[in-house]
């Protein structure tokens, strides 16, 4: 064993992590680079980087190729400390690893090399691999797994003592080797110097005419260098992802893991088959997730909260004891004991204080709803601040857009907004004020005032009999003793809705909340 092949004991596990993410992924049948396909709240590349993060590597190098611009841009978002290195021609995994090492010529110590399309890898598995690598004094350690169907995967060939001898790709394997069920996971830990030397000598005498990283094991064994193969406890950890069908399978496996962890921690999941929770979401014990629930992004759900059924929350905070039923919320804050739904949409900037309510068929955006205030149903509330203890009647619209700019509405405490009120911003309704049903409010309402902005009702007697004779309505009116038709005049024509100039009085305010 040469000095370059001396085992490394770098603090934190490895000196560097190398992620191979240059492949085109043609079987995905997608314009999206393979490693950027998403599952469980992250890209495949994001999952791999998250699994390797606890190793505290001094450097992270990601080899990019196909779709390099998109991959590099994504990398800057999820792992700005990582360096992207371009593999101009995709000449195999061995060539990709050599390109990565060439970008860090001063690197010494242990290097973890992992494929970027292994989204189920766990930190636990990688930590165990690195620990075994150091404990055995190996210079090249490969992660393996025992699978029921090894078709299409590289086989691990061991000697009679169980030591790894070679990794053979299926297309290059003999019939006897194809019967082996222990497969290569595409994850390796190697001494940097050893890896450089071996990669420099790799040939291309295989079915693909490429440099395989898997071919690095055999010459090391032949040279007497200490090598090792570590079998993963869970074979699912090492599964790659090559097409949309496999991606769907990985999504299901990942989601099952997330839900299993949540249920073990005390979360009630009524139907795991229809409940989807991203790895980036957090759910407290005793929360209840009903069928059809999706918790996406940085969503958090507090203890005792009830979500669903048929609810999607994206980057949303749900407080303790709150309820969200058959609704969509994005970048919203649902306070403790607040409630949303059914069939409502809380758009970005929605903030509900403790005990606030957004009821059925309500849309909100950029709004703060105070403690115990209610928007019970059939309303749009945008660009507004609502105080505490206020009630917004059905079919109310906060008219916030003038065609050029958005304007804000301020509603005070203990206000009663009548049904079918239009609040034309910018406007302020003072504490304790009322608005009459059907009003269009265009100016500020002082505290304690009643705002009325509507035409007085005017009944045109006999209109149906005169204008719709012979219809069921006319017959019904006649049978009920309706007023006899009046002759039409120039000022009282059919269908007239001309308002009276007389002001409304307090006893004329029908329809108040």
C-alpha cells in the first residue's frame, strides 16, 4: 500500500463530497434536467445534498453537464457553498469523478462520491458507510444493497471470504454474475490520492465505451490495497431514479417514510395513502391530517390542529387548535384556534389572528384578520386590515384595484359589514361602525356610524301583468290578488329602477348583519 493509499481520518467524516449530476436522463422524457425532478419538497439533487450535509465535508463539488445552466442556478439556491464543475462530454462516471477531483487539486483525505439521482439516501446510511470506511482502514469502500430484482444494476462480486473483488455492470456480466442479488449503490468513499491514481488508469473496454467508476475497485484489489463493501440496512436507500415511473415510486416510498415518522411522533394520519407531506414540512403531535391533505414546502402545523380533508397548504403556518377544511392556503398564517373553509383560498399575505374565521367560498390576499373576527362566506378580502370582533357579511367585496394600483382598506374593531357591501379602497371604517346591506362605500365611515349607499326601493305595481301577460308569473300574481296593472308613463316605464332622492332613515335599513 502506497503512502497515497493511507486511510483518512478527517474530522467530520470526509474532506469532500462529490455529486455526479451531469447525466442527461433521456428516459425521463423531459426538458427538465434529471436531477432537478422533484419529490417530497426537494429536487433529487437537493435530497442527496441534504443527506450528505451532516458529514460536514470541507468541500462539496457537483459535476454538471446536461442542462448545466438550470442545475447550476438551482445549486446556488439550495447549496450556495457547493461548487459546480462542468463535464463537457459525458464519458462515464469515472470521467466525471476525475473532472471533479481536477477542480480541487489540493484536496487530501476521504472523498464521498455519490450519484445525484438517489433521492432516498439517508444521512444514517452515509454516516455508517464513512464510519466503516475509517474503521476498516479501507482506501476504497463501496455501498451495496441486497435486492429482490437486480436487473439492470451493477453486481458486487466477492471472494470466498466475502471481500469485494469487482463491480460488474449487467451488460458486461456473465450469466453467473447476473444471478447475484447484491448490487452496487453508486456511492463510494475513497482516499483522494488513491482515487486520482486509479481514475487516471481507467479504460473504456466495455459495452458503452465509457470510463466506469465501478472499474476502480478491481485494480485496487489486484494491487493488494484494503477495500470494503458495506451493505445498506434498507435497500430502498440506494434506489436510483431513471424514468417517470420510478420517480413516482420514489415519491411514494419517501412519503411513506415521512408519514411513518410523523405517526410515531404522535400525529394522527387518517389515510396515509392519500396524505402527502414534504420532508420540509413540520407537524406537531396530536395534529390530525384527514384524507386528501397535502402539506408542501415550509408548512408547519401546530398541536391539535385539524387539516383536511382535501386541503393543500403551501409554505403555510397553522397554529395550535386551528382548522383548515377543503381549502388551499399559500404563504398564509392561520393563527391558533382560527378556522378556514370549506372551499376557501388564502393567498399570500393572509394572516388570521387567534380565533379568526374565514368561512366557505372566501378568497383572501394580503390581509390581516383580527382576533375573533369573521369573514363567514362568499366574499373577497384583499389588501386589508380588519380589527378584532368584526363581522363581514356574505358577498362582500373589498374593491382594492383601480386598474393601475392596489389600495388598502382598514376596518376597525367590532364593525358590522352588511351583506353585499362593496368597500372601494382606499377607505377606513371606524370602530363599532355598520354598513347597510347592498351598499357601495366610497368614503370613510366614522366610528359608530351607519353607512348607507344604495338607492331606495321602488315597487312598480302591476308591472308583471302588463309586461309579461300570460306567463306563469302573471298567473301567480293574479291568483295572489296582485295589484291591477297601471298604465305606463314616460317617467314610469317598464323595468324602471330610478332611485328616489329622499334620504333613507334608520327604520329603513333592512338586511343588516
